[in-house]
C-alpha cells in the first residue's frame, strides 16, 4: 500500500484548480511512491471554499490557513493564493515541519523570498515552486538538446510573453482575479507575473543572467480599486522589456506586456547556437522547431518536431505517439516529479532557492526600469 500524502490547498482560484487537477491526475498516469489525498482546501470565503471542496473532492474545507498549517493530518501545504499571502504561509508551514509547495513568484520582493528560502532550509522541509512551463515536454526536450551540447556555444536567447487583457481603462484593480493589477498584493506587474516564467526557463536552459537593462511602463495610470471603490494610482508595470547578458556570454532580449492586442498568452523563446537553433511557442506547445547546421546543406532547414513520441520527455505516460497533451499536463508533471523526488529523497527543481534566483532578476529588471542603468542581479 502507498503512503498517503495529505494535501492542504490554500487558495481556490485559477492556480488552486491547476494544482488540484495535478494531484488528482498524477497518480493515474505515473507510478508514484505516494497516494496524494485532497484533504482540505482553504479560502476566506466559506461558501466558495465549500463549493470548491465539493467540486474537486476535498474531504473538508477551512477558512483559516493557520489552522491548516497546524493540522497534524496535513503533510503538504500548497500555496495557490495571491502573492501577498505566500510569505507568511510558507514560513509558518515550514516552521510546522510541512512540505511546502508555492505558486510563482515566491515572494513579492527579494526580502520576502529570502525569508521564505531561509525558513524551508532551516526546517529542512522539501519545497518547490510551480514554474510549470519547464515541464512542457517540448521545453524539457529543449533542455535535453542543450545539455547534450547540440547547440554548441549559445549566442542569442530571445523571448516574449504577450497578453492583452488589461487594455481597457475601465478594468478595475484589486480583488478576486484582478489582484494581479494591485502591486500591494502582487508585488509587481508583468515582470513578476509573466517575465518570471521566461526568466525561470531561460536560466534553466542557459544559466545565470549576469546583467540587465530594462524599460518598464505603466500605460493606464489610475484604475478604480475593486475593494475601496476609489480611483487609485496603478503602480504595477504594464509592460516590461529588457536586454540581458548571460554568464556564458550570450545576449538576450525579454519582453512582456498585457497590452499586445490580439495575444492571449504568447509565450515564445528562440535560442541560437553555433551548431543549431531551437524555437518554442506556447500556442503550439507540443512542437519544437529545430535547425541543425550539421544537416546535409541541400536539405538543411527548420524541422518542426512533434514532441509526442514515446521517447520524448513525459510522453510515454500519456496516450499513443502523435496524440497531444496541453497546459494542464505541465502541472501534472510537476506534481508527479515532486512526489517521485520526495520518495527518492532528492530535491525537485525549482526549489525555493532556485526560484529566488528568478526573483533577483525580476528585482534587477524593476530597478533598472527606474534607474535607467544596467543592474546586476544577485545570485541565489
Ligand atoms: C496571468 O494572466 C497568468 O495567469 C499568470 O499569472 C500565469 O502564471 C501564466 O502562466 C498565465 O498568465
């Protein structure tokens, strides 16, 4: 019989759903050393917590995260609530000896993130941050190709994350769903919410970012606040672009915005090496575009590899070759990898400390946007 792993989910929004779905599906598709049990979901609003618990099959619900953290029958605290709650919950959970999983970004700023890293490391509790896109099979495949040296020396890294859902000036800030527009809750705008994904993937694939020069902008200066009903200054970055140099000498451009009319979630990257290049696009997430200079010259060109075969990362766990999976599966893979790491006693990336490295780059980008100077991110 497998050991049960009792989950206490904090938060029931978009991320509460992706994480709950991941724990539900992972044991059906992966042979795991644990049986995850959806024990409790916690939200301030009892009615909503009860409805979520019923819909997702949680055994109970709670309205006070402190009670969940202190519950002896909970093994894992999974933080899927807004960013301003991450710090306090993670630190209390670590002190209570719980395994801690946290939605990205870790904290609202490096000070919060550093305290969270110190707490899990002092308590010696397993931890991870849900940077889910690493576990898209095509992205994991890109990592494999780079690690095998197939690209050779890397010269360029080019990446964007484009959305268009905040263009209307009538969209309020704050409150459910829209807390991402309220910097008191989110910490930052697109830099911490979207570029954090690009930065996490980029440093995983191409190593440490050593310096950045950024341009940030807030296009809509005031918005009504959903909670106060007042017009309030908008203090998040609506758009963020930066140039970067990696420690390996390669050069990069990063861009994120919520004002790219026509784009819902266009996350792309392209990497150019001396021997080969790679391109990936979230809207076509199962494809990896690959150009290999070693190919015979008359047939040389970009290949569009359908990453759905049994020997592609994660795919042997799903259907038959050629059939696709999607966004939700990136979370299923992370949940599965986490439980396998837990069984083997090995940390599962990205740990809190690895995610802190991303927060340092986010912080350097925001600083550079203000100072108009090159900034050097701290190393974690
Ligand atoms: C914002 O719209 C958002 O939901 C981010 O918060 C997620 O991290 C990203 O994956 C998709 O976009």
